[in-house]
RNA sequence: GCGCUUCUAGCUCAAUAGGCAGAGCAACUGACUCUUAAUCAGUGGGUUCCGGGUUCGAUUCCCGGGGAGCGCACCA
C-alpha cells in the first residue's frame, strides 16, 4: 500500500480513470499469481448453500466448509471485517465475510486493495449466520477468478434502454427480470418441443439461404454466394421446404428457427425473428388450431403454472378455456354495418375504405377485406380468438374452403390484439398452386415488392403428391411478448442494433 | 422511408434565458471487527455524440452527419 495516488502510465492516460486503476490491479494479480485462474475448487453453489440452510438462527456456526464462487455485487468494508455480496449466474446472492483473524492482515489488505465490484470471486470458508442473522460464508481463503476491467453500472438506478440493449450481458448481471426473460423463453421452447414430441412430430432444420424466397409475402435480405456465384436470399419463411418434407413422408414435422424480413422494426417487429412452423399430414386448419391452442396453453402451464398469465404492467392475459372462432367476413360485416362477402363488388369495398380514410397500396379484393377487417375488428380482439376463412387472393398457399365459396381455409390467431399465429389447410393441388403463383408473378410485375416468386422446384415436389395437410406458423418472439407483456426487443436477448 | 424528441463523468441524471459544467452511485486516500444502497473525513475524474457556422466567447443558437426513443408507413 502507498500513500500516494496511483501513478497512471502513459498508455493508460487516455483510458477512463476507473479502467486504468483496474488494469493496474490486474497487473498486480498477474505478477503475484493469477487474475484469471483456469479452475478453482468449488464444492457448492450459492443456490445449494441457501437451499441447505433456509432459516438458521442468528449467529450460528454450522461447521460446514464450502468453496463457492460468484460475482461481487456489493462491498461493505469496515477496518478489520469486510462484507461482500456474491451473485451466482442464477441471480442467487449470498453474503461473504472476511475477518482479520480468519484471513490474516496481508490477505485482508490485498482483498481491500484488489477486489472491485463486478469481480468474480472464489471463497472457501464456513457457512455461518451473522450477528444480524444473515446466512454468510466466513472466509478462510479467497481468490479472484476473473478480474474485471470495466466497472458495473450503479445498481440503484435503472439502466437506460439503449445501454440495456447494447450491453445485454451487463443487463443480465444487474437486472433480475432480464435473466428471468431468458429463462422463460428457454422453458417455453422446452414446453413446445415436448408438446410436439408427445404428438410424434419430428423437428427438422431447413435452409436459411435460399435461391428463391417463398412461403410468405415480405421483402427479403439479399446476399451472394461466392462458391456458386449466385444471388441468395435469407429465408422469409421455411414453409416451402417443410412442405417438401411432407411430400417426402415426414408426416408430422416442425421447425423452430429464424426468419429474416427486410422491413420496418418497431415494438412488435424485428428484422430477424424466431418462427415456429408445423405441418401435419391428414390434418387440416381445425387440427392446427387445436394444436396451436395446446402449444400455448401447455407452455403457460409449464412455465407459469396458470393460464391466467400476469404481464409486465399487471394486466392478466387470460388464455384459459376453448378459444373463440369468428369468421372474417361475418365479423367484418357486423362491425362495419355493411354486408361484405367474397362476392361484394370491389367498388363497394373501395368506397368503404375511402370513407374510413384507409389507403390501400395494391388494391385487390382480398386486400381491401383484410385491411377493412383490421380497421373494424382487430383492435377489439382481446381474448385469444381464431379469425377464420380468409380471402383467396391474399392467401396463395391455402386450399379453397371445403364448402364456402370464395374463401380459403385459413385462420389467424389474435391474442390481445396482436396476430400471434396462422394456420392453413394446405393447398396441395399442384395445378391450382401453379395458377396461384402465376397470379403472384403478375402482381410482382405490377410492382408489388412483396408478391411471391414462382418456385418451380417446389411445384415439382407438389407434383409428386402431397397428402392433405394442415399447417401452422407462430412467431416465437410474439408468443413471449404475449406471455410477458414485454416489447419484442426485450424478448430477444441480443436484438439488432446499429 | 417520413415526422417529432433526444445524446453531458464508468452508470443514472442536473445545469447554462451564450459567460469557470454539477449531484448521487462508482473510483481514489484515510478511519472503522456485524455491515447489507454500510458510515465518516478528504481527493480526483468531462473532446457536453461528430463536423462546420454565427459570436469576444457555443455544451447551449443555426446547418450538416451519426446513434437512440416515440409516432406514421410497410410487415408478423
């Protein structure tokens, strides 16, 4: 120890003061031993110690010696007795105490000089309770297991939104909810995989890099393959490959993976987002609606133990019961006061849209219907609701309705006003599918940047015969949003930032 | 892509109707053997996002650029 201010050498001069100081501590540790040991003799965890001694009396010595490690989150040093709070990756915290008589003068001094907030610390000692009754480890020996160079942010203010997203690892250290969301997401995935496994589905992975993007209407990200000297697209959906799998006899198949769409980002949209798609041979859109409801309800039960999930703002998202099913055309007619069917003249739709002040980009009959439906009905849908039977011209991959003319067997699931999932009775007739693609190509030629391209290889697969099939797709990030009430950037651990 | 708002110490934020840039936590020096956002005394720390302009003087006003947030558009 010295009485002088630490001397900052030249190359450290442009570093922030606190980093320069910690660099010097790191040098000292390296000179006298190690600042980043490869391993330490851990005998227990913070969680295990806390679980073993849930309610000891005040000032108890257990005689139980443990070696535990964690990150230093708080320090309270008195002259000859030091306290620190160690935090495990789980977020569990325990107090450790270093006393002069246990560790000796030189090690106590070194502790005070070298250990900073944020450092990873290993201690071994006896499990005790303090005179105030707090479960603690009375340290015999200690070792820094990883010296931190940067200071943690102060733990008494909320981090700014930008700092949280750009430094998620720091956010995870200091904010319980951030850790919790990661855990919830993982558990939801486990639950959904279990639901699929129980129904004998196989999980597969299909191409992310595609020569033709298809399966959805969206603008793609483009890239280039040097090896093949060709333009490639990041997939906007896995649909056309999963259907190939069904043609191949993988009768129950699902994939959970990323899609990429080169479009706007906001509270509910991210350029890359996790998507679940599932296909079941000999199923239809009713089968898939039942599957989707089960996936979500099982996940809520497995993760939260209830179907009435409490959200961030305290509201309850009630996922219980059999979810409502409404018809798109009927609900629109009722809400708008105008009878609207697939036969309604497009001029009538246009007039209504104009009256409501809606501007519609690429006016087709179905586009008007969907836009009008969103305008009149969507925001009122709080309870989970399947919206059934969509227009044909906006749903090129869906089978015509078995009895209602002019609509297809498609539903969208809305929860709390957000589109959560979609389900089809899949179009498997290769001839009609080709006609639908040709329509899309015409739209593309007319300037709709989201129209689908004609995928000959996919059509060839259909020509080999696809069984009657139900399909569904669900945004995983969206699901996490409706289970937590958070924005999409809080459900994604590392959202895109420029 | 368009509009509005915003960017100050490691973190969270003040301030300047254009005139030496402040606080809390964190850091540093010292005291303290039961603290728990420890306490007490003292100290240091800033390219005020970047570039230009106006001005005796710009962190503040103006112009351009960048990042972020919100709204709109597109989309799930």
